[in-house]
C-alpha cells in the first residue's frame, strides 16, 4: 500500500517518472507513461470490500486517473524533446549537459 504525507503541498513534490514516445516523419506520439507513485491518490486501492483472492478487481480501480494526457503530451513535445534536438536516438534518460 502506498504511503504519503498529506501535509506536503503537491506542487512541492517531485518524483521520478518515464515517458516513452515514438516519432516518425516529424510527428510524435506518447506510447507509455510510468509514474513510480502518486502522492495525491491511492492508485490501485479502493473502498470496495475485500473479496476472495481469485476475483479480480476491475482494471479501472487500478488506473491512475489524476494525470491529464494533454498536459503530459505538451510536456514531452514542448519541454523534453527540444532538449534532444527532436532526435530519439539521443534519448538515454541521462541529463543533458547544462540542463
């Protein structure tokens, strides 16, 4: 189960994350986003009563619905890709010099 401190302002929290994109002919598409955890919401836990172990919980209960896809796409296209001169072969996840 996740643990988080409700007294911290969510704007002051930073967490590692990864965003995979695919690019061809100058067009970019976000293919996968992975946030290691979410301080604001219990992702994957719900108020549903405990059930027998072989009964699966609906997938929608496990999804992180606190992230706006349009905002993430804007982040990747406007802030992340320009650091790599829009070239995917240089995207290693390592910090860029001076950045």
